């Protein structure tokens, strides 16, 4: 029986990254593997964490073997965890990599774990180059990339960045799978009632943690243009997510643009059980990102058959084919506004929803697991 150790965020840590690692663990367990998860005792020091809480308060999943043992700022702990993995000799360690902050910790653990000659460390890599840059990014990332055996990447942009770092290790593409942990869609009127929304209105959705690179300012300027054209009479913009950037600046922009009556702000972390209501109540998801590799939010939209408007950055256009399941726009307020206006013309919403049923078939967790195993084999892993 193949043994797999998943290293990264998991319960009690909240958010999409933790969900991904838990779903991956379940996927490999369903394939007959012996699986455990090693997660953090400390993920981020509180002074480095921009949100209100790193934790969820629901019980630990009974079907997962989760051990909290990794302290990201304690080098002695990294050595201890690396030696533990080297001693346990899993066939495959699956790491998630999304920020250079994790590079010293994960890179050290990986280097030691691989010392047993059996274990291969395979990385599901979100970003090589982070969206928000710091002087430590390049040396930390280089240290990590040299510490592992192979990669599964989820957009061509990430592959290009791997190549730019000179990586020659096995690397295969697999698109971000669907999020399947948010339950089923609910009837629109029920979702509106749950969120205290008027079902007679139409809702566009901006969803997820609010960082500057995600372009909320661009969308607010686009909405102003739509308002000036008289398009937004029966339409509202829902902004749902916790601010990881300056909240006051966005509130001032909403007021300056005259949008106080048209922007519905739910500025908090949206727990898993609430997500389906936002995606069931809305007509379209808008992601006006200024930079991107890929986005887990697009996969939530696919899960709920919600059409999308995205900007043509990173790998978003790879996941959201233009005029098939939504629109791909330039990164300008005018282009985003034009796409929103076009979306609400004719039968575009229903056409996109029909197409999503077929398009979403390429985003499976089994396909992701297949690619992770293939990279493991290419890196010298044996059954």
C-alpha cells in the first residue's frame, strides 16, 4: 500500500488552501493509499497575518488523520519534522506552495525527508512569483525549488516562472479542481432570503479575500461607469470577503463613486457553510484581477454553475474560455463595464450555464491525483 503524507494547511486552519489539502488527502485515501496530514502548530505569527483569525471553530474531520506539528518560524522544529518524515518513510510527500514565507520551513523539511532515499516530495504549486513582492522572494523561492522532486502546476504562467528559475525537475499541468466542500446550490429565492437580499434585483459577485492585486478598485470604477449609463437600476454588486488591504480606501472609493446604495458589502471571512448562498443568489462572478496565476474562486463558480467575467491575466483565460462560460476582458474599468453590460443582454447567462456543465468535466480531483502520481514516478518513486 502506497503511503502519502500531505504537508500544509488543514483543520483547524481555515480557507481554500486547507480545503484543498483535505480534499487531496481524501482523494488518495479513496485510491487505497495510507494517508496522513501534517499541518501547523503555528502557520503565521499574528503580526504577519492580515485577517482577523487563522482558525475555524468546527470539529476536526473524523475521516482524516491530522497532526499539528509544524512551526513555520522555528528552525529546530523544521529539522524535527523532517527527521520524522525521513523515519516514517512515506512514498510521497505532497506539499502545497503558495508564498516564499513558507520556503525556509518547507524546503528544510523536504531536504531532510528525502534523505532516506525513498521519499519523494511532490509540490502542488500555486505561485512561484508571489503577487505582492518582497526582497526575500527570489532567494527563498530558489531554496525551496531546489529542495523538492517535482511539481504539478495549475497555469502556464506558473510553468513559465519555474522555467525562469531554471528548474529542470519533472513538472506536469493539471488545472485547479472543483471545490466540492461547499454543498449543493440552493434555490435563488432561498439564498436571497438567507442573505437578506431582495430577490427582485440582479446581483453580481466579487468574492474572496480582498487584496489590492484582485482589482476591486477597478470593479468599483467599472460599476460607476455602468451607473452613469443607467445600467444598474435593478442591479447590485455584492462584495463578500475579508479585507487584507486598506478597507477605508475602498469605502472612500464607494462613496466617491456614488455607489453606497448599489454595493452590498459583507466584509468578513465567509465560512464554508455560507458560500453556497452567495453563489446561488448571484447572476455572475466578476474577477477583475490585475495579476493572477490561477484562482480557486473560479472553481467555486464552476461548482455552482455561475458564469464569470475575468480579466486576461495569468491563467484565468485558460480556465474561463471567452464567450463560452463568461467573458475575458482587458484590465480596464471600461472593458469590465462593457462585459457586465453585455452579460445582461439576451440569453447569455443561460447559455454560459449550459456550457459550464460540459466545461467543468476537466476539473476533477482524480485528474489532479493522477498527475501528482505521474510526477512522483518521473521523480523516481516506485510502487
